[in-house]
C-alpha cells in the first residue's frame, strides 16, 4: 500500500502588518517540524508538493533538508481565499471560519466559498497524481482549511468543521490508488504510531 500524506503547516508568527500568505513559521512551528522530520514516514516521501504560501514552503524545506526530497510548488494549493477580510483577530476569525464550513455554498464576508475551495484543492490533487508514480509515497504540505475540505471529499463526508484538524501541524493520509482515507487528522507527532513507515 502506498500512501499520500497531507500535512498542514504548524504554528506561525502572526503579524497583522503582513498579508496572511506571507506569514512564516514560528519558533514553535519550526521546532515541531525539526522534531519529526527524521521519522521513517517522512524520509520515505521523496517528493513533496507544497502550497506557495510561505509557512507551507518553510515546512516543506525543513522536511526536505534530511530526506533530499524534490519540492514542487503549486500556488493553487493555497488556503481558502480570505483576502476580502484580511487579518481578523482570533475570536472573530474562528467565528467566520465556522460560518465558512457551515455555509459551503455561500461566500461568507467575501471569502472563497468552501465548495469552490474544495473543488480547487481536489483538482490540484488530481493534477499532481497525473504526473506521479503511484508506487511512491507522496507528501502534500498545505493548510488546515483546504486540507479538511479535501479529507471530506475523499471520505464521502459533507463539509463540516467537525472534521477539521485538531491543531495546526496535523496529518491525514489517503491510499495512493483508491484515494480512500487511511486515517483522519492526527498531530504529526502521532503519525508513526498510527501507520508506521510508509
């Protein structure tokens, strides 16, 4: 069995003066990646496909430092487009994010619709797999929101925030041939216990 792992970037440095796609990893986020990047499941993934957002690229680069994996950047793997509101304080962000998941066919405060974001990220996965050897494990590095939408699509679940990641820096896995989920979101520190080496 060959595995596709989807890893959401871990903790970031929040800076309201910088557009969200330009935020980088915080010291905590970097430390978490450094602590797991030698795990067998990550070292086995010789190809990493990442969103172009800085925090995702930094995550991919840290992983690739030890595995020498090829990194492919796909800008359309970005998080749901929230540029209409820009930075929101955490409490307000959580409220709007919940509405985003609860009303997937609507644009909540100008955000990209969840249904559109889901179609976009699913299309990105299809495009990546069209040029990928299905016998090789693959790591996708992205974001919690669109990652959850992708998981819901392949798990046959309606879009619902109940299926969201437990924290940033989490992973779910799909079978590379059937795209059926192998496990749902887990913090990246738990993956080796869940599945073992890929």
